[in-house]
C-alpha cells in the first residue's frame, strides 16, 4: 500500500518546490460540474471558459491538500490567472514553489503553475496556505477507491455485450400504455428482443397511434384483457414460441399469478426471485440487490435459491466469482437477530456445495458490505466487505427500500429481472426510464444465451 506523508510548517523552507503529474479526466470534470450545479452538454470533454476557475482552482487546491504540503493543510486564499482551457484526457504538470513563510501566522505563500505536456502555461498564480503543524501519514487512495463514474456507463456496457447475440423471442404481456409499448418496440429496434405483443389488438393499436409509435409489423397476439394476456404469455413460453416474458402495464400480482400457477405456469425446482441490477454513480461497479419484489419473508431454503439466482445472473454478465454480502443490521452473529443466523448458515452452505460459484460472507451491515473504509474501521477481515457485487437482503421490505433509496437519493439506474422460472422475466416498473427497460432486456438476453450455451 502506498502512503502520503505531509510536510509540516517547520520542515518547509523558502525555495522548496515540487512538480506533480496530473491527468484531468472527463469523470473528474463531471464530478466538478455536479458540485457546481452545472450539466455538461452531450458529454462535452472541454469545460466552458467561464468554468476554468472551477477546474483549475480545484486541481491546485486538491494537490496542496492531498500532496504538498499535504494532509492537514488549509487553503486561506488564492489568486490564480486562467490563461487557457484545461484539456481533459491529457497529461498536465502542476508546479508548486514556496515563496515565503509567515512564522506568526504559520502560513506559507506558494507560487503555482499548471502547464500542458508541451509546457504551455494554463494556470498561474499564488495560494496562501496554513501549513500543518503535526506530522500525518495516511494511505493513498487507489483509483478503485474513488467514485469515478459516468452515469449509465454500466448499462451502456451491458448493451454492447449483446451486440453479437440474436434477439430473444419475448412475450410482452399487455403493453397497453405508452411507456411499456415504447420500451418493447425500442428493445426490438436495438435487436434485443423479437416481441410478441400480447393484449387487446384494438387497444394496442390505439396506444400506438396516440403515442406516434410505429408497430412496424410486430406480431400481435389478440386477447380480450390483461388477465388473459398474462395467461397467454406464459402459454407462449410453454409452447416454445417465446423464450422470455416482459411485463407490460398490468399489475405485478396479476402478471406473476399466471407465472407461478401450479398447472399452467413456469415453475421449476428453483424458487423464483427478483434481482435489481443497479448502476450506482458512487459505486465503482454494478451492484445487484435481491430479492426486492417477489419473496416477502424468505426462509433459509428460499434464500439459498435467491442467492444462487443472483450468482447465475452475475456469471451470465461475465463476473466469474461474484462477492455476495448477506446483509443484516450488524456484522456479528446474534441469536436475537434471525437474519444473522441465516447469514452464517448461508456461508456454511457455500462451504458444503449447496451454493456454488461465488464468495459469500455475512452477516454484514450495509456500510461494511460496500465501503472498504467502513470495513477497515471495524477491523473486518473479509474477501467480500467493501467489495460486494451482490447484496442479499433479509426480506422484501428492506430490499425494496434499499433499492429505491439508491435510485432516488443516489441517482442510481435500476434494471430488474426475475429468475428461477423456465425463462427470464423482465419485471419492469411504471417509473422505469427507457435505458432501464433496455438494460432489463439485455439482462434477459445475456442470461438466456448463457443458459442455452451451457457456459
């Protein structure tokens, strides 16, 4: 592990200098833009001229506080001249030189200069800094520790992974509103699904006309109402005409009642469960939460299947050995908290081969599951803590609240899929945007492809 060690006021001398290499990436620009309340247009790589004070000033201050003099420093004032726009995705050099010291105030005056790879000055000026009095040494954050994330990037990567695959024949059950119909048609245009639109023909055509959507010869399976659509959709799967299901504008209970029907449904030996696939801006990789929509209060046997369903999905997305964090309120086994006992049992089930293809640890509180710093502060030695790919929640209520908090408070995108049935089921929500709907289709396509190929 690399460390950063500061220079105290007493160690600094007039004329001391340092040259630091910097690389202002588009992720950094986006983060700074968000802090400033700005929005980059079309992913623009170059900040506007009016924003140079933000980019350049932040670059200089970050170097002073983080590198030289380093931790414990306080920037009192800055007087910087911005000579040219700072390029993104290009190397920069930052030069700092100590001009004077003020013993009474404990301050130092630093000359600053930012230049490009060719030596052209982009920023020049001075910064007055209260230098640290005490020695500090702390770990240097690795890039994986930092929230560098382009919103929706994980979903765009997911869609790219499907480009070489044939579309998935999908029964779209009762897509009788604009959002669900538009989502199915857009997924067809993206070559993710071959839609069989199951619903009242007249209603589907009216929705398409009112929303200016072209059905473009999409096959319509005419049924009188939503209940019949759910039954006919599952029948299309049993007949082999569809290899996936997509929920339209009917209620989830009505849709799933047909799927779980003992005689005409799509049950297997595996318990069905829902997996949220979240693209969280502050987390460095995709995050899966299960089960937040199907199983209300799953027991240990059900949680085994819930975990395995999520693990199988992670494998289909190319995650060879996903890390599963079994969540509870605490990270120690407590007989008074049943979820901690089940977490410990699930870990042992992995050891005995009852769950395969993953690393599992629990109980883990949420912070310990997703934050390396939180796990270190509690001295938790675990291959999962701070690195979780999959969060297995205690029950539907906690999972649903957790997922929606990440969506509405952390700006996460959320796709959803139900596994454990004969085919993958896209359980979209009325509030899902187009990207989330397409991502749900991509999840289903990748999962079905893996099931067919047996890899």
